[in-house]
């Protein structure tokens, strides 16, 4: 992915919510750590985008918010940039497809 992108390519990772109800927090956090470690070995500029609100996920909202808090803290510890965009999407359900999950 990063070959030929220059000396200091920036990589932005957008994390979706597909697995938020399927996997325990510890499993998801382990997967994030694995991806982060791989990217850190390839580039010095990693930007992690927080999980966005999902209109149809009322019961998952608190879990998404908790995971975002963990992600932000983890990013700071790893030297990654954290891109918080919750407020830009919260209540803006017109930006989502009819499935209430994917951006339109």
C-alpha cells in the first residue's frame, strides 16, 4: 500500500462499526493494535478516524463512544493522530444511506 508514496506518507484509517456488536472490546482493541503496529513500522504519520455515530445503533451508541475514548487515548500513547468527527455526523442522518450504517 505504501510503496512509492514518498518518504513520509500519511495513512488515514477509518474504523467502521460492523463488528461492534459481534466482538468483545478486548478483541477489537487487539485488532486495532495489530493494524497500528503494522502501519507504524511502514510510516511515521498515522491518522486514526474515530467510529462514527450510526443512526440505527441506539443500543450500540454507548459502546461506540467508549471505544472512541479508548482509541483516542491509545492513539496519544502510540504517537498517532486522532481524527474526531462524531459531532460532524451526529444527527446528520441525511449523510447516510438508507441502511443507516454506510455513508451516502
